[in-house]
């Protein structure tokens, strides 16, 4: 078996690759793993260092928008797990062109390449943000897509393309939509590593608006286990929500991080709310739980503590990334 992982040098993709090559998923224990990554600012080949010497692993630097590069790596592939995406909402607000190019055209290029190569399974990794905002309750997979940011609109567009390739061409595509991920190796522009690393350096942390926006937090290891369940047994043409079951306001998350870092509210800077800021996300995980046996395993308190410890222990990793982003 050969598995192509796009965006495999990013935060979630690299976790999946490390687990896959490391033998965490018995059904794919002997799989050859090919990573395709452009190595943009958020892609870091160091994230794959733990498996770089494996005979089952191969890294290819390339762009998912390049049909030739995609065709080359797609040859002989049985399963595609597609993580590659521009994903930072603030960046999409300041400039959306890269999001449309990568998330929409890039996904179309991959879908066409997979169709041409006769790939047996294509897992398209998406986000709960495509649903928009929900005041109460949780979204089922059948909820209409109502994205509110350029980022989420580009992901919703890619979801629809994935669905269309299944309905039109019979390509065996399955879509996953996850809640907010956290864990080691997350690029330090995202809220949790940004707050932790800023506080480590004695800096301030920004809190949008009134801080009462609600997010469901999902450890990256649980997310990747859910993706693997879908890769193994998800039904083509279906969508599966993957959630963590821990809903927190941004203010509550900030309080937990301040406590973990031995800081107080004097380290918090209240800032103008993000444009179009969704108030609350919450996904219903009944479908993946009943069909595939998924349940989050990482307790949030333990996951948060281990994540904070990882950033404390890996300062050289994130210092370089923050310097590059600020340079």
C-alpha cells in the first residue's frame, strides 16, 4: 500500500505521518508513505525528523497546484490524505488570494490527479468553520455550509469540489471536518502556541473582543486517529465530523494558559474583535462515533499540560519560526 499525504510537513499532517510511519495504525502498518509539501512558512521538514530515516517514508517538495508534480507523486498511490491548505483566518482577512489558489485550485488539481491515477480512497481534511456559527446545539454533517471568513469560504469550496468529484466521476472521496486542534508542533501564529510562547518570553497575549467566542478543542492525536478511521472504513461520498468534546470560551482558555504559565491578567491585551468573527463552533460527532467507533481519548487538562511542556522543552523549534514570521 502507498499513502500520499499532502501538507505532511505542517502541524496536523506531520503528526499523522509520524503516527503512520511509527506504526500507530495497524491497518496501514506496512504502508509506504509519500509526503508532498511545498514548505511554505507553516511547513517545516523538521517536524518529520523522527521518521526521516524510515525506509517506508519519502519526502517530495512540491506544490499541489502543479499538475505535473501532482501526477508524478500520485503514481501507484492507493490512498490520499489531503491536509495541505492555507489555514490562518487572520491572514485570509488581510489577503485571500493564496487561500483561493491553494485551497480551491490545489484541491481540484489533487482530485483530478487522483482520478487520473485510479486512487482507491481520497480523504479530504476540512474544518468545522465551513458551517459558520451556531448559537446552541451542534452541527450535524448535513448542516448547510455558511462560511463567514475567506479561509472558511475557500475550505467550503474545496469540500464542494470533493463532493462533486465523487458524484460526477465516482472518485471515492470522504470528507472530515474537525474542531480546533492543539498539540505539539503547531505553528506559533495559532492561539495556543502564540499565547504560550509570548508568555514564556514575558510578552503580552491578545484577546479578541469580549473573549466570549466559544471553540471546541481537539488534541491533534485524537484528530489524526479519527482521520485514520475514515481512511480505513469511511464511506465514499460521506462527511464525518471530528470533535474533541471540550468547549471553552477564549477567555476561559486564556485563564487556563495564564495559570499554566504562572502569569496573570496583566499579561492580556484586549484587542479589537476580528472581522466576521464566528461566535461559537460545535460539531456533532454521533456519525463517526456510531459508524467507526471514534471517541476522543486525550483529556483536555492532560493534553494542555503536555502541550505547554512541549513548547517549554522545544524553544529552538519555535524561536526560529517566530523570527521568520516577524522578519
